[in-house]
């Protein structure tokens, strides 16, 4: 009887540990989990639980292995190539990231080892790039050899459900560092296109060659000569809010599948709410596009030295050439 009770208690604790979600923390030290030391645990048992060398745990935490661990002590568990995978179909225990305020899928990718956005969509069954603050997203998998101990999650915000199947960010928006995967564009925000006057003179449509790396075939972006899909929304926006900002900005480029055919252009910038439409003018030739704000620039190392980043399709319509940085006028 006593043996049965002990066995049931052991199974209960094991189930609790296995069912505990793993939530990644991202700091300057790199991605890691937080583990609370339980009775009879040591560097070696924790290392086996997370499929990582006990010496790596000690080094990551600045601890001396000879001093042991105390019950209730929190230990950071580094996520490395040895115990953490962020590609393929995903084998092992899912590791979650809690979406922060104003974070889009692009920012989540950058903050989690630049994991491919295509994999984020697949692992989380996302039909669009719409995500919500507090939502938990799978960003990788702990090695299948890990035993699944209890993990302190830092009391993350309860998961939230994205508000719809269409989002305010374009599918495939992948800053230069995360553009390695093949993506297909999803709908952005559904808006009825402007009504077409059958008696109106057809607008001239011209093609513009975007800047490309040496040896890379040039892509062709369609331009209607009026600034693209979001112009009508910009004009509607002005009816309720007069343009109060007019400033020059140093711009870089990020890659996205949107804009080449549908004329939907996007921008990353601080100071404007995601979803805001801004007018962007190339100060050297007065070419103009209307772009939707995806998110901010601050907090991302690759954005140092830039005020804004435009989608590469927008840059091609502005005829910026092969310049990696250029000056634009932003009005909103």
C-alpha cells in the first residue's frame, strides 16, 4: 500500500513537470528557460532534464559547481543548438514565447534567433500574421531527449487569441536577417478597393526595377503612378486627422513578398501606431508611395543608424537605386 502511494505521488509530480509549458526568456545573454531547483536536484540531474552539459549551466549562471544548488534557487537554462531546434517539423517539447506589446511576427522572429516566419506560421497554425499581446507562440522545440522538468515561466500573461484571420502585417514580412525561407503572401487587411469609374481614363501603369544584389535577377514592381494601394486610406485618414508630422528620415530596406504586384507598401518606424498610413517621398526625385506602419524600430540592433525601414517593393517604386540608405520625407 505504501509503495503504491509513493508511486502515485511520483507519477503526479512527473505529470505536473511534463505538462508545464516551457516559456523562453530573451535577454542579452541569449534565449533561455528558467528552472526552479527542487529537492534532490543538482547540476547533473538538471543537465539531463534539459539535454545540456551541467558545466554549460554553471557557466551561463556564473556558478561554481562545487558549491551545489539550493532548493528554490532559480537557474537559467541556455537554449543552444545542442538542446533546442528552430527548424523543420519540430521534434520534442514546444518552447513558447509570450508576445509583447506592439510586437508583430517580424519582431518575434528577430527576438528568437531570427527563426523563419514561415516556421512560426506552421507551428502555430497561423492563417495570417495577426498576433495579439500576451499570445503564446511556439518558437522552437526542446530536444526530444530532455526529460521535461518543471519550469518557472515568470508568470507570463495568459494567452490571447488573435482578433481575426486577417492581420495588419503583410505575410512574408521578413527583415533581411530572416528572409531565408520561402513564404507566400497572406491577405493583409481586407478593404474594398476604390470604385472604378467605367468612363474614367485608364491610369498609366509603369514598372520599376528594384535594387538587387550583384548577380541577382532583378524583380519588377508594379506602380500605378499614384502611390499604391493605401493612398485612398491615407486620404480618408486625413479627413479625421490632419497631417501633423512632416519630417525627413534616413531609411533602410527590409524584404517582404508584398507590394510587387498588389502595390501594398510597408514601413517600420517609431512614433506612429501600427496600421497608420504614411506618405513617403524620395527627396531626390519626388517619387511617392503610401505605406502602412507595421511596427517600431527601437530595440533592434540591425536598425541602428536608421530612422525608418521601407519594404523593398516600396524602395523600388521610389527608385532608390542600389543605395542601402537614403533620405525620405515622411508625412502623416
